[in-house]
C-alpha cells in the first residue's frame, strides 16, 4: 500500500511534543510491514535547515497558489534515512525557513499551515506519488482532506484520507475572512468549515476525512462529551460512525534502557536492580539532590501546562514534602506561574526538590531511568507517551485514570498487584495524594512487591507493532 503521512512535526528532525514522537515511530512501523511504501512530508523549518545531521537533495520545485498568493515550494528529500521511509521537506523560506523560534505560535499560523496542507497535495502530484491513503495529523494538516474533497479529488481518484486527532484542544480557529482570503475555496464549502460563525479547520477535517482516529480508545469515547471535547462534541457525535481510537505505542528502540546513549549506565529487564540504582545515583548527583538510594525519587517530565494536572501537585506539594520521606524532580517548561512555583518549591526544599525548567531530551531519558515513581496527574490526556517511557525504564507510574492513561496504566491494588501503576479516578488533589501514598507505602514497606511491579512494567509490549497493524486495518477499510 502507498501511504503518505503529513504532519507539522516529526522527530528526530523537529519535535515540540508527542505528535513529533508519533511521527518518528508510526511511519517506520508501517514501512516495516511488507508491501507498504511510506512517504512522510514535513515543513522545512529553520531548525532543520540549519542542522547538518539532515542532508537533503533537491527534487523539484513549483508554485503553490493560496488565494491570491503564489508561493514557492521546493521538495527536498532527506538523503540519510535508512529504514526505507521516504522523508520529504517542503521548502519555503517565508513561511518556515526564515522564521526563528518555535514551530507554532506565530500570528499567521493559520496561513502557514494552510499553505503547507495545499503544498503537500501539490508535492504528491509533482513526485508522482499518488497514495492509496493519506494520513494527516491535527489541525495543521486538517485542510488536506478539505482540499482533497473540494478540489483535488480528480487528481487523486482512488486516494482515501484519514484524519488523526492528537489533541482536540487545538482546532485551528480563524476569522471568517480567512475562508475567502487564504483558503479561497468555492463558497459552498464555507458551511463545512464554519463553527459558530468562525472558521474551524478541525471541523472541516472531521467532516471531509473518510475516517477519523484519535490516539486512545478511552479518549475516543471522551470526545463525545463536552467536558473533554472543547466544543467539538457535537461534530464528533455526528461523525461517531467513522471515529476510532488507536492507542499509541512508543519507539522501543529509541527508548531502551539497555542501549539509550543518554544514560550513564545500562540495564534490561532480566537484571535491572543494580543498573537502575546506579542511574538513580547519577541522576541525583546531576540535579543536586542528596544521593540516597533508600529515598523514593518521584519524577515528572512534562510541559508545564494546566491540563497536565499541575494544579493538583501544587495543591499538595508542601504538605506531601513535609509528611513524606521522598524526593521530587521535575523537568519541563511552560506557563510562567508553574515555572515559578516549582523554582520556589526547590528553593524551599533544597534537600527534597529539584526543578529543571528547560527542554532536555537527554535528561528526560536519565529521569525515566533514574526515577522510582513517575507522576502524571493530567486532567485530560489523549494518549500520553511518557508514562509508557517511564514503565519501559522500570519507573512505576501514578496517573489520573483518564484518556490514554487509563488505557495504558491499569490500576494496581495496595500490594501492587493486578495492573501496572497506581491510579485515581476523580480529578481531585486528595485522591492524587492518596495514590502517591499507596505507591510510597509499597516502595518503603514492600520492596519485593515494588520490584515485581517494576519488572511487570518493563515487560510490557509498548511497541508500535500492534497499533501500526490497526492503522493498516483501517486503511484497508477505507479502501473497501
Ligand atoms: C498530544 C497529546 C498526547 C499524545 C500525543 C501523541 O501531544 O496531548 O496525549 O500522546 O499527542 O499522540
């Protein structure tokens, strides 16, 4: 099957979050299934352009028409991908190559990604890569099925399009003028994109894609409810027949405690005790915490965003640190009030808390390896990947049972039996604290049971093999 995967980010080239990780592993997993030919298309951001690890060759160029704008598009092919996935970057200096800073968050993001979506379809034509299936991701590539349905279908007669929602919170809202000025679609397509008088790209994608998926089964159900769906519930209820949840995997080659180059010491599931203990010691040293083997080290790697459940942690942090024999380590950046909170907390409890307010993938790996307990109290979580990374490295998760966290971390009892981690059901600080206390109790008072739970966590298959097979199943369903 010929598969084109379109996205606004993809590791290792460019990544701001989980979407980037999925775009690293899913194309590779689909390519490994024999008979598949996978092309991945990404924007050629300044950061990729300046990175000499990613040499490219020029394939061809053309103009992409966006309303009255005629914009250059160059197709560059990555030269050193070794697993068979064809990686193409779309080159346009105005929208991507000359923009400094982050991937998202520019005033004209709507126009930038409308351009990218249309340029992707043009690029497939110029590459003469007419796919059986186009898989696109989040609102940034959400105009692909819309353009396909409105304008491009004669050129892609057999092509089916899947739209995948990684987070319903970001929908691609724009003013009404965007429809005429940027999209310049025939007037009868306005209704498809209109939501409450504005233009909503995700709505258009849901309505025009042949199938819609999201990144866990529980989240697929939650998307029907207004509490989770950020105004998209009605649209998704109408589309319920074509919505499926497929729980993400993780890249088990990248995230492997036996080989991860970021670690100072390696271990695997057969004998992890000593190796993991050494990683913990090195980590405590690296972040300036007392090197105590017997004190449980609770860790978090997270964007410091409200929906990650940080308000629960803020609420209980001081009490917990006074009452419990534990250490707490946080890595991440985000909303200023949280950055400040954790900096202040580390200052108030220097023997117990370390706050690393930055983005550091190497340290993230060392935290998965060196931690004992991984905290993830997200208010909502489409899938979440770091809880799986943590388990792969033998770090026991404590999670709010929502979205993908519910699907990937079945709850254990007081003795650590019957699941993979400690869970709490209602979004409430005391319930979170109680789940933490159960984890600490197991750590302190039943170390053999804690060890057995770590081992069970490490033994799980979080690879992309099964999810990729499910994607393929849905691709076949679309093709009839
Ligand atoms: C988004 C979601 C996260 C998910 C990731 C990859 O970042 O917030 O839960 O794991 O996408 O699908």
